[in-house]
C-alpha cells in the first residue's frame, strides 16, 4: 500500500468514515483536477485483521 502523502491518507480515512456512517461501501463521482475531468470511485472491502500485513506491502 502506497500513499502519495499524509493528506491523501487522511482524506481517504475521512471518506471511509463518512461512507460507513451512511452504511455505504461504495461511492463514485466525477471530479475536475488540473483542468481535466476524471471518474473517481472508492470501494470498501473489509479485511481480516490477521491478514493486515498482506495488505501493507509497498
């Protein structure tokens, strides 16, 4: 798992918390960045805490 910055990691954590508060595991939208439009989506998949190390590989 690689993050561009702490800002991205913090933003993803806040987004995850907001989705879970609404009992949602998926969201998508269109965003504009640097003058271009992008389709952005996030999908939450619960993982077993015992398998966490497998998901932390850079």
